[in-house]
């Protein structure tokens, strides 16, 4: 029986067309995944269903939940339905909870707002039951906890508890695991699946992650630029994709590149028994301040011409390690030598060492000074050279770097806001390449990109490996990406390297239990026979 | 929470210590010897020396600093050079005018600003919002002492609802005293209320854009319920900061406003003392003003922790 | 809201222009006494009327604008000149002793309202316009230091700063090359607001006799003169009062307009 049906929904906000003629339906107990890249309108479809659209939104078409046409109801009636008939879970668990209210009060609020007769104590009892149901038992997570005392995954459980406290018929989850680590993601997805089944609840999943989609959805809806390009039962759609965009999306998600063979081993960077401690804020007025060991006795070597991967979940110490490798922070033990010289030399950086190393960051929007033009942005590393090129030589270097990453010399005079996310990552790579470093660090360099753009950047990397004999350390939480662009991989957990080996071996025969958990937790894209 | 309080208390004491050194040092630079100023040009050296030792001026500066500060801790602020009476007595009388005035103004300002700010935020972009924002824009631009003169002109001289100035004292009864302070308090409060209303509005609007407000709406709260239950308490955090800062403006403002209404408060005392070069009084009043500002900010820090659980558990 | 910017700009420009013209020309000599024509309400010969000595109020307002603008401008200059570098320094060494000392120092200065500073200065040196400048200027230092530090701290978290560090640039160079250009919008807007607050503060200080002394004309002192006569010659209070209100209003509108124009998300401090 159809629970939710969206019929010919079109949406515009201040004259901008957001959705166009969207039609889809969900049955009770069914999981429907809406997927697509950024700007596809998938989140707006979810918000339209909740009727929580921003001001200035104008919709046509119908949204019917059960026997009620949501699009025709007034705000007061909608308030009685939200949280009661339909619940919603959002992407960012860190900010989705009110920081100054206890989790118990926030869950109980859903119950009390819809049933004025219930007493405060009863509402809290039911909140406790609901929290236990989502995996937050009272003995470890009492109602009086505040959101900041919980981890991201635990907070997302609280948000889910608020959404399902009244056992709504429809649950909408908007990228519910995008902000979470892979192992946490697996747990939250299992929880959502279990709840949908137990309560015979329709689940509308919004996600960009096709592996997640294929893993849990009964039906898939693929969107692009506000339109549905294809939808169907999961197994059927995976086997018989009709629309080229769907095919491209799935191909890009599992994109593999061919790296040229690495040269014979010759050590470039040696990391030996590195320890990095952070001072914690004082916990008592008189006691010594505590410290936190972010990197704990880490040793490895990067060979010249090698593509090394470093995987781990958030908080495992990989960002701290990156900053130490770059020589930006002092380590408390061990040594980091690049080509035989220490990378950290106190407050006055040793430019001779620094110029052998460059970095590409994650955020395509935050890694450039918005007030400088591209030529100035990508020549910033020239500061490291004793005799930086000027005049025609400088222009030649800029042109060459831009061409190498697939841009044109004309782009040199533009500002960064004129480029898309993928183009910005190309510029970041150009900035890293321009002084021909021996080693490049890629710090989550493709994590913020849409899958199709990500595939292009990975291709560019493979191409540059051939043209420039790159040596790089590829730091990422994304196992599928690391698997394709590295020769060897390090697995990091709680500041330690727990496993190290050839990428192929580690992924096929993981030895350490943590590596196994990590690989098991990662949702796998089914082999759909699309030519790679 | 205890640790947080202790840490704030430590910072309060440190600020007071530094402030007292600064004030003492500044007054020490002031030219002229109070004793010779009091006795005039033709004083005998012996009388001068006697007076100097009576005033405690014949010891080293360091000793004098500690005598001054330790005296203040026990309520002994020294003796006025001009009136030869204990400074504490002079201050106590004046404080009973200035402090109630500042508090009265703070209450008015909050009572006006909170509803205005909340109303404007909840009707963003509508006529009510635009009207209130226009009024606050004007309120911020009006000098409080000029506003005070206009109030006197309208409500005291023309309508005769209030006295044009002076203070009958609390002995005449609480309500009469309050009545006498009403015009000054309004004059003092309104420009501050305008600022506070603006801060309240923008802080609420910031909170309205937060993710958890959307979560609240998804639970089934109406936008008004979400505003009251989740928005207000979060919006209060920056507003508290401004209230703390405003107290120092209210105190400073009350010194000026006392001039308009001829109120016998700390402001009058300070100006009289400056012209009489009664520096020990100036020194003590300034220290007292600075003390109250630091104290209020300490209380605001504690209020923060009451509002925001994240502060309680940290440090 | 370009309307704010235009209206505010026009109002502010009007008073700056009045101040500039006053150097070359005023309707009357602003010090010239004309007892027979004293306490005149506005009429053709004296567009804004005369005071109790028969002096032309329009001329006094024009010359008084000079004092207001000069005091407020120099005070903002002092605040920016010292506050911005301090804020940049504190942010660059965030969490260190330097940062702690600068921020605690700021808190301390905040405990001294500019009126209290003016009282202290007057106790030592006597009253004068320079006192007003110093008092307001000192109070502006922590205002600029705080907002600069706040904005700079969030910039230091950005990856482009990390990229500059990887390029071997030191904190001072990064502060000047990357941080400062990205906080200028904020400083322009805050500067406008502090300018208007400076004009209010100068008027207050002059009113209680801690600011400009005779014969330097000032709006605050004009109001002090008007006080005892407010019942018989309200225009003496209204004229300088409106001058202050319109100038401050103009600057505030301009500040808001600039903020909306440059970047609506700027966190400006208003106290």
C-alpha cells in the first residue's frame, strides 16, 4: 500500500527552479533512496515532504501521506503531523541538537508536544525507552546528558530517537551518515533498517553515496538538476541502467585508475618512532595539565616514486601526523627526515627541506585566499626557492602548471570564486606541482568532491604520476579511493599504525582486526558490469 | 562548575590588583602635593610636615599603595583632603544615589529591549521589525544627556509630572525616591535599550538559522514554539555579554546624567573633587567604579555557565 | 539595503563638508558677541538662531563639527593603529602567554569606561580636547583588538593559511599578507561605528567639562550652555542635539550599509 506519494512536484525558490516534475512513492516498510550529486534537488525533495521549505518557496503538484494531501494543509495541522506522522533525521549530528538542553528533554519534547495529557514523568520514561531502543541504554547514557558529552554517532542516535519516538509512519533521513566514520555509518544504517522493519515504517533516504544506496534501498531514485532521471527496484535498476547519467554515476563511484609501475625502492622520507602529544586544558587548578597522545610511536618510510596511502577514521591522528610531516609542528619524540634532513627546524623553517614537499588540502573553498588571483595563489611556494623565477620564466612556470592540471593559461588572472570545486582542486594541485617537489601530501584531497568530479581528479593524479614521477602520501578516510591510487597502505587507529602492507594485500587479506572491521563496515558497490 | 567559578574568581582578583596599581600610579603622577595644596602657599614647614604625616604622605610609595589597598579591604578609604572626613562616608551617601540609578536603568533597558528584540526577530522583514529597527537606529544616535534635557523640558517643565532635578533622598520613602530617579533612569536606559534590542534581534536571528531549530520544527513545534523553547536560551549567551559591557556604560552614563538632574551622586562627587584637587576621593571613586564593572562581568561569566552547559563541564 | 548606505553617506558627508567649509567661511564669526540679538529663534539672518550671547548657532555648529570629527577620527586612528596589530599578534600566537596577556589587558581596559579614563587624565593634566582623544582612543584599542583577533582566529583555521605555512612563510608575513586583507571589510565597518561612538563620547565629555575647553567650540559644550536656558530657549538645545543625532545616525546607517554591501556575515561589535 502506498504510504507517501509525491506527484508532479515542482519547486522554485525566488524564481530559481529547484525541482521539476518529481514523482515518486514509498510503501509502508519500504526503503527508498534518493541519490544524486550536489545540486540535484534531493534534499529539497525531503524538505518539501516535511513542508519545511525556506521562505520564498513555491510548489506545484501534490504530496500525499496516507490519505492526507500535505501540500493542501495549513501550518497548524502540519505541526501536528511533523514528528507524529513523519519524522526527519539530518546530516550534521554535531549541530542538530540544542546544545543547552539535555538529550532526555529533547526526546521527551517530541512526545509532549503531540500529547498534552501525558505527564512530564511519563514523557521522560518513554524518552528513556526510545533512547534505549536506538542503542543508548540508560545505564550509560542517562537522560540528563548534554549533547556535547556525546560523540557524533551517539548524537545521531539521539536525533533518530527524537524522530521515531512516536513511531511515525514515514521517516526521512537526509544524508544521515555523511558526517560519520565508516564504522559508525554501518551501525547507524543498520539501526535505520531495523527501525523501519520493526515499525513497518516507510524510509526515505537521501544520500550521495551509491554504495550505501545499493546496500540498503528497496528502490532507487536517481536525480539530476531537479529532475528524476531514473527510478526502479534496486536489483533491477542495478542490472538494467538505462539513463547514461545513472551509468556515469555508478562508474564514477567505483572508478579505478591505472597507476604506472613504481620504480625500485629508494627511501625518500623516513619517519621513526614519532610521538606527538597535545597539552589538554588544565583539569584542576593545581594539578599538572594532562596531555593527549595524538600520534604514538609511528614509524614508516616513503620510497621515492611510491604512492603510499594512510587510512583511518576521524580522530585517529592522521591530520596531526600530516602537520608533523610537513614540519609545521614539533614532535615530542622520534624523527622525521626528508632526504636525510629533519623537516622541523624550530620557528625558522629550513626552506631547503620545505621546498621538497608540498600539500593538497581537502576543502576546495577554504584552501585559497579569496583576495588573490590564481597566478599569485599558485606561485606562493616560490617563496621557498632561493632564486624564484620572475618575468617570463614565472609566466612560463604558471602556464605549465595550469596546463598540467587541465586548465588554461588564461585562468591565471581569475579569482578563485570563479572556479568550481573540481577546478579548485586542480589549482591546488598546480600550486603543489609548481616547484616540482619530491613529495606531495594529499590530505583528504578528493573527499569533498562529487563522485564524477572525484573520478576526473583521480584520473589526473594517475596521469601526473606518469608525467612527473610523483611520490605522494594519500591520506583519506575513503577506502575505495585509497585502494585505487596507492601502491602501499598504512592503517592508523588511535595514533598508532596498526597495519602496513601492499594495498592489494591489505584490502584482500587484512591481518589486523581493526582493518577487518574497517573493510567490512565499508558498504560495497555491487559489481554491475559497467565497463570500468 | 566550582572549578569554573574559582577560575573566574582568580581572574577577578587579578584584574582588581592590576587596576588598583594602574589607578594608584596615575594619581601618583598627578602634579602637586596635596598637603601644600590644602594649606596654601604660605604654610609653615612644620605644619606641612605634620599634615603630611597625618595624611600618610611621608612614607614610600610602595607603603602608601599597600596602606591604600589594605585600607579599602577593611572599608577605610582614607580621609578627604578638603573635607577632612572619611572618604568612605562621602562615597556611601553618593552610592545610594548612583547605584540605584544604574540598576533602575538596567532594569528599564532590559524590560524594553527584550520584548522589542524578540518581537522584531520573530517578524523579520515585516513592518513591526522595520519600525523597531528604525527606532533603535535613532535610539543609538541620541546622546543620553541631551535626551535627559528633553525629558526635563517635556515632563518636568511643561507637564510638571516630575521634579526637574535634585533628589529628595530615600528617607522620604522608597516610591518617592524611585519617582525622583525615574526621568534620569529613562534617559540613561533608552539609548542602551536600543543597542540591546538590536543585539537581541541579531542574536535570535543567528540562532533561528541553526540546524537544531530545524530539528525542532521537524518534531512538530511551530515556529513560535521553537523560538521560545530553543531559540531564546541560546540567543541569550551573546546578549549577556552585552549586558555586562553595558553596565560600565550605565555607570559612566550615570555620572553625566547626574549633571543634568543635579543629583548628589558619585559623578558630582568626582567633579567637585577634581576641581578641589581632592585626589584621594577621585582615586577611591574611580577604583569603586572599576571594581563594580569587574564585579558585574564576573557575575555575567557565572550567568554564562548557568545558561550554557558546555562551559560548566569545560575547565 | 543600498538605501542605508546612500542616506548614511549623504548625512555624514553633509557634516564633514560643514566642517571643511568652516575653515574658509562661516555665516558669522562663531565667537562674535551680539548681545542685542541674543536668544533669537531661527530666522532669516540667523538660520539656526543665536545663543545667550547672540552668537550665531549655525557658525558654532559648523566649527564644532571640526572638533567632533577631529576627536573621533584621531581616536579611531589610535584604536585601529594599536588594536589591530595587537589583535593580529594575539591571534598568530593564539593560546600562548602573549595572547593571554593581550586579552587580559583588553579585559582590563574594558573595565575603564572612557569617561573614567578622562577623569583620571583630567586629574593629572587638567581638561582639554586632547584628553578626550586619548580617553576615547584608549577605549577603542580593545574594541579593535578583540574583533581583529576573533576574525583572525577563524582565518588561521582555514586551509589557505596552512598552505602559506607550508610555503615557508612566518606568522608575521602571513598576518600581513593573508589575514589583514581578509579583515579589512570588518575593520572598515567597525571603524565607522567607533567613529560615531567617538562623536557621542566627545559630546558627553565636553558636556561635563572634561573635553574641549573654551574657546574651542564643541557641540557638547553648546549643550551644557543650553541646559540652564532650556525652558526659555529650547532651540539652543535642539540645534546641537540634532547635529549630534544626525551625524551619528548618518555614520551608523553608513556602517550598516557598508556591512550589507561588503559582507552581511561580518561580526561587528556594538556596545
